[in-house]
C-alpha cells in the first residue's frame, strides 16, 4: 500500500509530515515564500482503493474540517488535538 508522502505541496504550500500513527497525521505547513513551518494540520488518514491500488490520503479541501481535521497556529494545541483525535478514533 502507498503511504502518505513525507513532503508534498497542496494549494501552493509545502507540507511536511511531522508525526503519524495508523489513524492520524500531523503536518507542518510552510508559507508561499518559505518552507519554515507557520501552521500545523491534524488530518485523519483514509484508505482509498481505486484503479491505482490501495493508498493512504488525507481529506480533500471540500471535506477538511467536516471530518474533524483541523489547522492550528500553535504547535502545542496541534499536538494536543493530535492525541485527542487519535484517542477518539481508537475508541470507535
């Protein structure tokens, strides 16, 4: 299975995987003109099965937030939410 990428660009911004488990990923997001992390994004990891095989992905722009994925300006809050979301998803 193809797993989430360590680095990629989405909406013109650089994403860097900071931490992950089997249910949740934490990405650091840079700015348009810098790779320095300015925001942190906590995303639920989904498994997609299509003509390209089985692969992991995070929410599309239209689904972001509706699925409990969140973006934070503060790393500490992002880490706390990462732990909380992981616990919530693990408990069903």
